[in-house]
């Protein structure tokens, strides 16, 4: 079911999609999947034991958060942020990490 904005709610996502989404996201963040790496649907479907349709849904979600670039007739690849985009990401991370520092000390 879609919300009024036309976007799917988290509760509408297939249970098998989330672990795949998280695994691919983690691999990209940890640079196990380098920027510019191709993400072939068939190979990913085999690795995760799901259909290509399931992989397409995950890749679409990753594209929505700008971690993947989808190009018609060329497939998906890990996004390659510009220098400015990377700096923005690191500045944002620094703000978030500093804001969470007191909570880390409390535990």
C-alpha cells in the first residue's frame, strides 16, 4: 500500500528485501563494493537466493538514497560521489556523531 505521498511505507516492504538492502548498504559503506562497481541483477539474485525482481526492488531503494545509480539498458552501479558530495557527507556524519557523543558516554 502506498501513502498519500505515493511512497511505500516501511511496513509495506517485503521481509526478504530489508536484509539484502542492509547487506548491500553495509558493503558499500565499508567499501567492499567500490564506487563505480557494477551490480548485476542476476549475480545478486544468485548470491541472495531471490528473484531478479526482488533485487530490482532493493536496487531501486538504494537508488532512492543515492547509493546506487540506475541507468536504463546498462544496469546498476555503486554511486560515485563527487568530491563536494563526499565532503558534505563527512560533515553531516561529523555533526551526527558529535550529537550522539553524550549518549555513548552514558552507556
